[in-house]
C-alpha cells in the first residue's frame, strides 16, 4: 500500500501497487506541470525527500543525470514507489482539480490501511499504514 506524502502540505495520496507517482496523483484528482508522460522531457521532476522508488522503464541519462539519480530527483511519470515516499514539488504547488477523485482516493487509502491492520492482527506482524 504505497502512499505519496506531499511536502510541505502533508497531503497523503494512496497509490495502487506498481502505479507511477504521476499517474497516482492524477488518479487522485491532482495536477501539476508535466510534458510527455513517458520519461523523455524531464518536466515532471520532483524531489524525493523520503522513501525509495524505482523506474518502471529505463530512463535516459540525458533526462536524469548520474548526480540526479543519487540526490533524490524523481522523474514522477516513471517512478514507482517501493515504499511510502515523501515528495516535494519543484517551483509550483500541486493543484487539486477534482475533489471527488480525492475523496475516492482517501477512502481507498483508509480501506487498504484497515485491511493491512487486520492482516497484521491475524498474523501477529506489524505493518506501516
Ligand atoms: S512528463 Fe516528460 S519525463 Fe515525465
């Protein structure tokens, strides 16, 4: 149950497994400046402040430099969180453009957290929300 937390507003968005950051945010009713949506233009870069992610397809070194691969730069249209992550937008704010989708996403997040809590209760293990 990966989530994306937006710094500094604290919004928490639920992503489906293997969903990219960009797609998850759009599906939750948010918008921000993007271009090609396929890893070629570099417009969708955000900063990953916490958590791990991988790219679902190879990303060219002309889009993400070696230095950016280690400094937390996240190409959001290709980045798939491996855990809960915290990101910060670059030079703009995330805009909520569809509050209904936001509500649906929040309910999905709470439902997934309840299922995870129930599973951990049954197995005696602990999980992060
Ligand atoms: S939108 Fe073009 S690289 Fe992500």
